[in-house]
C-alpha cells in the first residue's frame, strides 16, 4: 500500500497504535454504514442501499506487513 508522511499525530485504525508526526502511514477505506437516496414511498428496497465509506489512517506496519518483516 502506498504510504505518506504524517503531518500530525494519528491513531492506527487496525492496531490502535500511535502514528507520530513524520512517520509513514497509509489510508484505508472502511465501511461505516449504509446510505440511500431512494425517493419512493414506503419501505426502502434492498437494492437502493449503498455502503457509506470513510478513509482511516493505518500505520506502516499494518499497511505493508511483508515489507516490515524483510
């Protein structure tokens, strides 16, 4: 996964570790729920729902585990 240099302190979404300023980190897209723009009346059908996503910071060790071991 492509990493970038942190401009501020973050918390890793996967391991709950700290990403300090200047460390390498990546962004991972995670599903945070479902959303719809269905305008019909009545109950919303299953096909009308789409996942809502957000990007969360991930430390370099979690983003690239094979590269860290080598």
